[in-house]
């Protein structure tokens, strides 16, 4: 590298400014490529590109940038993003996700109560006709719609208990 660099400097001493400018550009390109290669997994997670993958071992769910595990399931044919929540006893849909899945908010009866980290919230019981996660489809699943502030629907233990879960810092594997 020193020999090649020395040769280039000697040969281009007439245009040393232009040569140094081009060398600086190539150095920035090289350092940028190294940085992107090293940060690529984090970039994919932050961009949401690290989606769950169905493998022979089960459904592999990579950890999200916030340390939680997220899956997208089809609820009555509508794509719904869930956070896997072992602290939730059932599947809990946000009002927005429930509406996308075909539940009319005007006809929901918020007769239940749930204790959350943010206090008690009203819930409406519903039955999901079709719930698909990966290549597994279940029918007639009990769930509830959260009447409070909830950003992401929750995939709770009433559904997760049908799976064997293996978890580490980087991924969660769901197996049936």
C-alpha cells in the first residue's frame, strides 16, 4: 500500500491537489462501505426490514430496535402488526386494527375491564373468524378490543400458549 501510494504521489506530483482530492473521495467511499456493512443488521431492524421468517424450526422473529418482538398476522384477512406480549392474557386489538379487521366500532360493547401498566381500560370481547401467523391459520379465536390508548395490538398468552417459545437476545422462535 505504501509502495503503490508512493508511486502514485511521485507520478502525480504535477497535479498533487487533484490526486489528493480523488484519494479523499475514495477513502470516504471505502469508509462508508465499511460502516454500512457493519451497521446493516441494525439498519434493517430500524427500517422494519427484519420480518419474521418461517423456517423448518418454526417462526423466527428477530428482535426489534426497541428490544420487543413484532409479528404481522392476518386477522380476518387484514394485516395487523402485533407485539408479542407474554404479560397479556389474550389477543388485544387496537380500535384501529379491529376496524381494519372488520369489527364495527359502533357495535362493540365495552363491557370488560383490563388492568394495564397505564391503569384500567375498558375492553370489548370479539371472536376472530380467521387468524393466520406464518403458515398456520386458526379459526374462531377469542380476542378483545382495547378501548384505551394502545399503539400496537398485543399477541397474548391465550394464543401463544399453543406454541413452544424459545427466546434469546436476538430472536424468538415459535414452534407448534
